[in-house]
C-alpha cells in the first residue's frame, strides 16, 4: 500500500484536495469494490456511504450492469455519434423520455454533469438568438448553488470556494435568494414548504424585474447538494419554476445528483409537479459505472434550430452516447424500475429512523434533515463541543470514519449520507454506529 501511495504522490494531482492534507490523510489505494463496499489493497472493507460522489445507485459492480457492459463491449465499443447511431443510445433515450416528467422531446448526450449544464445554457441562449429574442441573454441561479466547474457551469454556481479565483472569466449572473429548512423531513416533499418564505417573495420579485433579459433560470430541485445538502422546500422550487415559465424564462433543472431515486422518486422534479424546459442528468445515469450525461430538451425547443445549416447546434463530445455507457444506463434503469422504486418507501423510512437515532446520540448535531435517500446532519461548535483545534471538521470526521471502515466526506460542518439505494439493514447499522463514534470523537 505504501508503495502505491508513494507512486501516487509523485505523479498524480487529485481533485478537491489540498496538497498539505495528503500528508495527514493520503489517498487510500482501492483494489476492488462490491455492493456497498470498497476494498483496499489489504482487503479491508470500507462502506461507501456517499456512493463515490453520489454515483453508485446500486452499489459497486452490480452483476446485471457488469453483464450488460461486457456483452456490449464485445459487440460495439464506440462509434462517433455525428453521422452514426446505435441501439443502446436510442433505447436509453426512449426510456428516459418515457420515465421523465411529460413534455420532453429530445435527448442530447454528453459525458459529465458540467457538460450537460453547458449544453442546456447554450441551447437556451442560441434558441433566443434564432427565435428573435436577442435581448434575453442573461442567466439566473440560486444562491448557495453548485452546477459544475467548467466555466459556464461555474458561473451559475454561487459558492465562492469554487468560483472566486475564476470570477474574471465568468459571465454575469443574477443570483436569487433561497430559503433553508434545516429540519426538513421526507414528508415535507409533499407540502408547500418554502413557498411563502421571504426568500421566495424576493426571488419572485427579482424574476419579475429581470425576466425580460433572462434566457434561463437554473435550479437544483429539492436539494442543493454541494451547498451543504441545503433543502429549500418543494413549495419554493414550485413557485419560482412556475413564475419563471410564466415570464417566458426557460427553467433548467440540474438533477445531476438528485435524479434516479435519490429523493424517493425517479426524478426530483416530480415532487414539484412542473416540467422544466431542460433537465441535466449524469452521475447515476450509468448506474455509476461509466462517465455519461445528457440534457433532456422540451418538445418543440429544437424547432428554431431547423432550416439553414448555420442554425445547427455546433456542440459535440468525442464520447457522446458511448454504447457501453448507454448499455450500463439501460441496465441501471431496469434495476430502478424492477427493484429500487418498489422498495423505496421502506428504504426511505429505514434511513430516516437511523438518522433520528444518530441525531439523538450526538449532542453536537444541531439539526438534521432528509429528502428520500439523502440525509444531512449539521454540527454545531460551542464550548461543550469545540471540534478540532484547526477547525477542519470535514477532514477530521472523514479520517475518524475511515479508521472505522466507513467513507464519509462531510461538506465543511455538514455530515451527510447518500448511500447506494439498496443499502442493507446491517450496512445501515454500521453506518449509524460509525457516524456516531466519528462525530463524538471529533466534536468532543
């Protein structure tokens, strides 16, 4: 293991990682994965409580997805998607359009969440130009939002930790306030939570003031994941979505992290009851097996791209609609329909009960919340629970949990769970026990 770590240190630059932290907590060499567990090179199991950055819907190396990928790679590994097509891409697009909220007509494939957002931005902008609405060229987004780290997506992200350095490169965006429901419960998804908040009133007023110059508003339905798993309420999302569309502003739903059962339904937008004009998907789209993303496009929006070749949408990715990735996506959707969604109610209830137990066992937890299979705990620092001297709560909790065989990666002072949708009762018990021990060790 040490040899691999030494080699890694010489040649690799890891994402979202401070160089100084690598001395304290070096990257852990992983040899294999199965189900909810990663296994290091010494064979030690590590429960993947965050689905490897929210991707592994069905755990790792699910045999049904592996079989679909194996069969596909032996038949057609890849072909450029300009001028060619294939059955896996057609089948996956058909199923996505059938399963998504009604009103979508086209699927534009890409290979990462940021790319899906960039495509949505460019489609909206070009549609305005070619539809004779040249005055509508600006975007609106929510405060505390995160949409990716390519320049267009980064411009729509309100978190200065990511965007401040690159602000001179970014387009100007109107940021709208959004409320927070710190003790959000899964049942609140069926309510109008957040709709009558002061933030909702201010956001609506801003939309009305700027609607004439906006091409699109981008939202993260239900959960602002990178923003400490903040939950603004389904009522708030519904209200601003309806207001934007009434003003003729396109609504882009960034469902990259929250689609495919994460909030208890196939798509988080289902809780809102309004179909966004463009929907961005990635992460769990392939079941977490391969890079794959897409943008669902409202039926009819493509009409302004017809006619002269100059009206074409000149955007492409080398591995657009890779057949192996699409085959994985088809297998993942089948598992969702046949196994995950039918069991969802029980899984959500079990996760919520476990979260309640953890909150009771940790005096440093000030509030906790849930939306489907996503749970978040806010840690409060005070005299009784000061936390680490250096203030590095996230790194300390991650280190403490890894020692106990669980992967947690808190967002600053917010510890969250986003496990595989089929996490077992024994695995959930382990997750709860380690979370309690790690939080109590770090916070004192």
